[in-house]
């Protein structure tokens, strides 16, 4: 029986994302806002590195909760209460982000430890035989990374960065040292839908960034044009990820896999690939925020890199995702990523011109892909 379950596609009881999970995601909205603001306040290489470290450890556990609710539906009072405890941990983390490498380091670590303990405890106790056993072997790695994050919170900034980087290394190694991660059971419809909502949350931050960037500015023609171009670019990012039923094709691709293949694809396509996808969106949001207030001026190199580099990072994640899931060509997205990065000199000349150039790049990409698929 175990051999059959490992080698044939699994029929799982499917269900849609619950309203409680959507409520849980509201904290993640705040987390993305805090990370975006943190990067906007310090766009130096050090500031970017700090945001990247915090984003990676946060996403690892946030995606962990996606896996958790995919295996353990929040349909009992105890499960709902525990999810709210995890939500409280994420809220502490989000509040600590602006000063994560200063006075709020201990709070960041405490929140991260709470999130880990709730996740592992609920997964192991209610995840079912296969998932619970796999989580029991993964939990020590997660706890180890949480201890490193907590300990780093009490260290000076340089040593804090080293401890948190060590936590990231442990996180990346854990699925490959623990070969039992293939025992996790994945419900494709819920899994794809929940990750899609995460991307929607990140894209929503671009709208928030435009609102913050426009605060206090006179509503004139250049502001309206800059905002509309920013909205168009955000829509194009949405179309790249969801257009032409990419999410539905991802569901079908997962459903056709065996249990082990499905778990591995879930880790690589919806785990590793979504890190650059979300990072790219956050960085583009920062670039849009910088552009709104200086549309007819030049951007500094950091702002221009945020627009062009963020778009390129987003497309790199898209290439990995589509290639891993086998759901579309990737050649044109590679070319578009290179061209997006090449728009940086335009931003150094005129901010709004770079946003317009990126709109043209993504418009051409989507047009070519649409014609090829037709």
C-alpha cells in the first residue's frame, strides 16, 4: 500500500481557502508593508541585505503555515485558537521589522520562536500519519533556526546578521538533509490558491506604495500619469503570474504528480521560486514609491535599480516557477528580465520614463507570449 501511495497520483479531499486563513493573511499584509518601508528608508546594500534576511526567514515560516492549513484545516476551536497564536507571533515580527537590526531584535526573535512552536506543535499533532511524521523530522531544523534568530536578536548588528544568515543556511539545508519531506501530502487546489493569494497581497503593496508616495503632493497631471503607469505595471506583474490560467495549469500539473513529486515541486516551485517573485514585487514597490514623488526628476541609482532590478528578480522567479511546473515557455521571460535591468540608465535620466519603459517591456512580453500560445 505504501509503495502504491508513493508512486501514483494522490486523490486528496480538496477544499478552498477559508475565511480564517484570509484573516490570518492580514498580518502578512502588514509584514509586507513594513518590509517595503524598511527598504525604502535604507536602500544601501546593508539595508537591502537586512531586508533580504528578514524576508527569507519570515517567508519560510509563512509558507510553513500554508503547508499546515493545507494538511490541517482550521475547522476546530483549538486549531483556530492556535492559528491566532501564530498570527500573534507574526504580528510581533512585523512590528519589530523597522528596528529588527536595532532595539527590536529580541522581539523579532521571540515572535519567530512563537510562530515556530505553534506551527510544529499543530502540524505534528494533527497533520495525519505521513505529514506529521515528516514534520517531526523537520521540526528540529525549524527550532534550530528559531533559536539562531532569537539568539541573534540579543547580539550586536554584525553578529546578529551572522546568526540570522546561519539560520537561513539551516533553513535551506533542512529539506535536503531531511529526505522525508516527500511524505507531506499536498492538496493542489488549496495549495495553489493560497500561494496565489500571497502574491496578490504583495501586489496590493504596490497600490499602498503609490498612496504613500503621493501623500501630501498636489494632484496634478504628472502625478496622475505616474500613478496610472505604476498601476499598469502592477497589473502586468499580476498578468505574468495569473494570466492565461497559469494558476489553473499549476493545479493540474500538481494533481498529475505522485505524492513524492508533488512535495518536491511544492518545495521548489512554491517555496524557492516564490522568494524572488515576492522579493521582486517588494523591490518594484519601493521603486514606484520613489517615482511617484519625483516623476519628472531623475532617480538615484538605488531607485532606478529598484525598478529595473526588482522587475528582473520577479521575472527570474517566474522563469524558475514555470520551468519547474512545466506550464509555459521561459525564453521570452529571460529576455524581458535582461531588458528590464537595462532600463536602469533611463531612470537615472527621468523617473517616469523608466516606469513607462518597463510598461512597454512587460507589454511586449505578454503580447509575444499571447501570440505564441494562440
